[in-house]
C-alpha cells in the first residue's frame, strides 16, 4: 500500500475517532443536564476514559499524529485528519472543558445536588 493511501486511512481513522469523541462528550453533557442514564452513557464514558488514557500515556499528544507524519503529513493543526485546521485548532482545550463540565454535572446529579 502506498504512503498516500496509508495516510488517507490514518486520516479517516483519526476523523472517525474524533467524531466519536465529540458525540460522547455531547452525550455526557446531555446526561449531566437531564439525568439520562442508559447504555449509551456507559459506552460514552468508556470511550472517553480510553481516549483520556491514550492521551495521558502519550504525553497529551495523539499517537495517530506521529503515524500521519510518518506517512507524509506535514503541516497544520489538523494535518492528520480530514477536518479543516480552522475546525480543530482549539479542539483539545474546548472539548476537554466540555468533558469536565459534563463530568461535574453528572457527579452533582448523582450526588443528589441537582434534581
């Protein structure tokens, strides 16, 4: 397989993971705001835990970025994904904050502080 094809595959995988993480964060926020508890919440929490562990083990860097560079990616914040640089320039800070907010809301709800 050519480097260009592998890079396209890495970008596709990275974009899929990105979309799944965003969906998980929004589900977490929804659960924290509404009290939803169901199988999708547990899936979202599991995926977010895995993603957090992967980032922590890799020095807060995505391991797919290094793989993308290996196969030819060269510039920009989003060079390892099919999403635009403008779309994800501040994605780590933004979505980390939303994830923390969702976890706090969920914890408060489970502690009985939120009705």
